[in-house]
C-alpha cells in the first residue's frame, strides 16, 4: 500500500517538473517597434498601412509575418509593431533612416523611452492596452 501512495505522489509531482512554462505571446518571434509614415491609397488593392508593412500576407514566412499599428493624432504616421520569424526580415527598416522613421528594439531601448516617443505622436497612447492586444 505504501508503494502505491509513493507512486501516486511521484506521478502527481512529475508533470510540473517536466513541463515548461508558456511563453508570453508578446515574446514569441522577433519584434520591432517603429514610428513610420503611413502609405497606401486606402483602396482594396493598395490599403492604407505603415511604411514597410506588406500589403499582402507573406506566405513564405521569411519576411514580416504580422504587424499592428495605431495611427498618430495627425493621421500621417503609424506607431507600429512588426513581427517576423527572423531578425533579418527587419534589415531594410533601420537602413531607411531619415527624420520620419524611428526604430526601437525591445531590450535595447527602455520602455520609458519608447512611450515618451510614441506619445509625441499620439498623446493618448496606452501601453497597457497595446500590451493586452498582443495576447489576442
């Protein structure tokens, strides 16, 4: 009888020891935050979107696979998060440079610096609401 209890106890404790914690959705894949001009005519064939955002989904998975953005208060810029499987998909973004493009990398730029810059373009930018959108 003692062996049964020992086996049940061992079996009950084993899954937590073997399983790994889930990764937060906002930490999956490579991510890049940026402030870029909005482009596109706003038609079906040329949707209004952030500069560097693909007009159509990348089916190969080698480029930018997803993005989300909020429009600036003046409607000329996008506060955007680009998502890719590999960092090399972002190679063209920082190289474009210029006064109209600002790029931030998680881990290299502090959250406070990113928020300060984003709020220059959209006063009501809510970082908590933005983070909640990552899990949807």
